[in-house]
C-alpha cells in the first residue's frame, strides 16, 4: 500500500544527507567542509538519542505510532539502518578526501605513532601538565558494577599485556576529557607544516605513563562510544515538584537505555566481546563498527588558527532604521521594524532591552526564553532592569531538549536577581518567542516589544536565518499581553482564544491555517489566481499535508522552502500545477517560518515560531504574527523569492528524496544567502544616501 506521506525519519535522513553534500562540495572552504561533517555527526547522534529511541520504545510497547501512518516502526528502523550505513560510508570517503586537501595546505592531523622526537617531547610534557590530572583509568574487570558510560563522551578501551606473558592481560577504560580540555592539540609548527594531534591520541601515546604501575609493557587502545535514549520521563507523582522532576529526568537521562554502540573496527575482538557483554547489549542495539575517530561533532570547532586565510563570513550590520539613532524604542513606537538575522545585527534586540532596563518610564518587561546563549546579554539586561526597579517576568521553558540543565541554572540566576520566573505548562512546551514592554508617559501607557521566529540567543543569531518583528501595534501587543496573562496563570485558556491578530497554538493555529488554505482552494476552483508560499523548517503534519494535496489538485500554485523534514509527496499526476519545493542548506541554518497566502489579492503574510508538525500545532504554545506594514511585506516576499530562485544551494524536494540540485540551465547563478545579504545591504546603503 502506498504511503500517504513520507515517513518523517526517512525525510530527516535525507536532510542530513544535504548536510553531507555540503561537506563533499569542493567549492566550500575546507574549514566549512570540516564543520559540516561535525554538524552531520552531531545531527545523527541527536537523531539516535531521540527518534531511534522513540521507535524502539514503540516496538517494545507493541504500539504503532500514528506519526508513521501505515508504516510500522520496525520497517522504519530497517530503512534507517540501511540509509545510515550508506551515509556513513560517504562520510568516510569525504573525510579521507578532506585529509588529502588539508595535507596540500600543510595542515596535518597526526596520531601517536607519527610523532617526531620533538613532538613526542611536547606531547609527553602536555600530558603531564594538562591531561593526567583530568583522567581516571577504570580497571573494569575488577569492578563488580560496570560503570555507566556517558552519552556524549568517548572512551579509550584499552588492553594491557606483558610482552613475555608473565602476567595476565587486563582490560581498562579511560574517558577522554573533552569537556575540560581541547579535543585538538596544536603541536610545535615546522617548515613541513602545521601539525595537530587529537586529545585521545595524546593519551594513547602516554598509556605507558598511566599503566606501567601494573607491570604491563604492551598496550592497545581503541575508541568506543555509547548513544543513549534522551527522552525525559516525567512521572505523575503529585508530591514531586515540576523542578524536581526535570532535575531527576536530566539525571536519569545519563542512564538512559543504549540505542547505539560504536567501536573502532580495529578493536581487539576479545575486548569487544567483553564490553558488549558487560554493557548488556544485543544485536538490536545498533552495534556498529567505525573508523578511528568518533564524536566528530567536536570538529565543528576545528582550530581556525591553522588556516592561512581568515574566515570569509560576512559581518552582520545594524538595520538602517536603527542606525545612528538615540533610541531603538522611539523608532519602534513610531513604526514596525523587521530584523532579518543573521544579516542584521542582534545588538538591536540587546539595545532595546537595555533601554527598557534603564528608562524611568518603563514599568515592566515580559519575555519568553527557550534557548539562551552561554554568556547571555539578554539575562544581563533583565537583571539590570530589576535593579532599576522594573517588574520583570520571564517564562522559561525547562524542557528545551538538551538545554534543560542550562535553563535550570538560568532559573536560579534570574530568581536570585528578583525576576519573576514561570516555568512553562505541564504537557505543553512554551515555544513562542514574544516580548512585552510596558511604558507610561504622562499618564499614557504604551506597549511595545517583538514576536520572533528564533531564540533570544546572541550566538545562534549569527548562524541562524530568522525574522523578528519589532512593533508597538496596539492590537498585536494586546494579543501578546493575552498570551502572557495565560502563561502566568495557566487557567483561562480563553485568553489565547481571544487573540485577534496573533494566531496562537494549540487553540487556533491549525484551524486558521486550514481556513487560509481553503480560501485559496475556493479561489482556484472559481478560476481566480491563488497561491501559497511556505518557508518552514519542517512539514510533517498529516492533516495539513492532506489539505495541501487538495490545494495542489485544485490548481493552487504552491511554492515551498523547507529546510529539514518534508513529508509531502510533491510529484503527482493529479496535481494541476507543479509544486515547487526546495531545500536550502548553506553557510547559515535556515530557521525562519514565513507564510504568504494570496487571499484574493489582499496578501496575508505571517512569520511564526511554529513548524507544521503535530507537536507545534497541538502540544506547544506558539505564535504566528501577521505582517501589517506593506514595505515589510514586500521585503519578506523579496527575500523568499530570492530563496526560491536559488540555483547553487537549492535541492529539489522530490518523491525520491535524492537531493538533486536545482539546475541553473545556463542562467545567472543565484546563491540566496549571498543575494539576501546584498539585497539588505543595498537597502541599508540607500537609506544612508537617501535614494529609493
């Protein structure tokens, strides 16, 4: 039976294949190719922690997840394993090619057996000065309870022996301390080139220094790694606070069931058998052999200093309406401003909050936070606001996956500073990115703030493509106020339903999207022009996909830019107008969500925090905001059209998921991220010169 939609996990693997394509692209700078390999590896680890773990749970409990429709979880797992093996082989090929290219640039990654005498002295000294105090060898054969191997760590599995056989061989584990020390150790340079050794190879070289105490003189070691189920189970114990449940869940995650065990294919067979037995693994636990290097995610931070040329990444610039102004706030009180990250500087958001923190007229600041930067200027602004007598409220989502511990720490910091912190809603994540600032001048109260597609994170704002609407529109701010009122008391969901312009989930977004699509279908059937333009991270919701199928069959022109998961079959003989669907993977991660409906010539344009997935529409607090300013509407559409015309980094989202590049057909090459930067920079220049 033919599937109605593409299984989301298979579509996701196709997306990760596009990341791998970037690593394979010889036109991409070497440092970026290495970074894409790191991104691919990190993505795959998270995929196993979350998605593969979920499928295994479904099999264990005998359930078929409706997310996969007619396909059972075991069939999906089989397809995953086949695809992952293919991609891993391609990964290895690309890495070997990159190593050859690095060598041409006199950048050499060496192991413990390739060191010259000077390098050996350096490594030995580095080990004693920096490494030795950070490692604790585990003699696993003498341990009654096998140690819990951390999910994100790599271990050297060691075999110790005596060359004359006078003492029995032993097995040991050494955790490679990559959280405390750099993974990459730059060796003294020479005329031959720049040499780098990995931290695990420093330890390998110094194994005699670690284990000679036991009387052994022959050592072998190989990397192993365990990936664990990352789902946090929140039990229904009413006597346990939500905070305690999160803390306990994070702690228990470290002991999650293994979903994948990776080992160096050259490992001693007896040691491998021993480890598998002690870990309690079986064939169904994704036991995979690999190469010498694991946890390739660390290669996202491959040392920049070894490259002769500087990183060509362009710097963000201040939005033209906010340049050389005394107050960001005053501009927003006069007109809407759309920030387009990473092209526009995130400093404008920081400036807005800093102004609010010190303004004597500001009474309160309310903000939702999902993922924050490690050194967050947002938090600094909020704590300063409290010191200046402002009422500050933060809705902090403690269940932001893999940021739970960081957000628990932020909660403590904020509360210590006097910020009123709300920690989300049971069974529903708060994913909306909204801000409300209240100001009172001469007995007149003003509300202003923003609605964004991306996180309030200075670091990711320079890497992620997002949109943020700064506005003081009375009706939009009234809806933002309603959302905060609901988030603060969580009892009156009617507050969300009463929103007039903002479209919140879970109460209205799905229904409103259906209405908007139906209007386009009716127009098409009436012989009128109709169109839908979607920019999303993921499209996997079955009901909305079915509605898009109806629209395509009716003759609605559908254009889509979907970065990641796209479960919609875009090719069908019954479709009256070809669906134009592409994915963009380039230097910046395309994270924005934009929706444009023709709407009988009165275009409706929205930016949103929500993807078209069941979790976003039915199980999260999200917000889509209409763009009311005609100039901003045009700017957004121009940006989307530039992306739709990309013929350098665009891949066609077809039914075969083969990631075929869009064919330029002898036309001018359009690389959308460069073109958008130039488009926005030109607007910046025109505003400075006064031209139109």
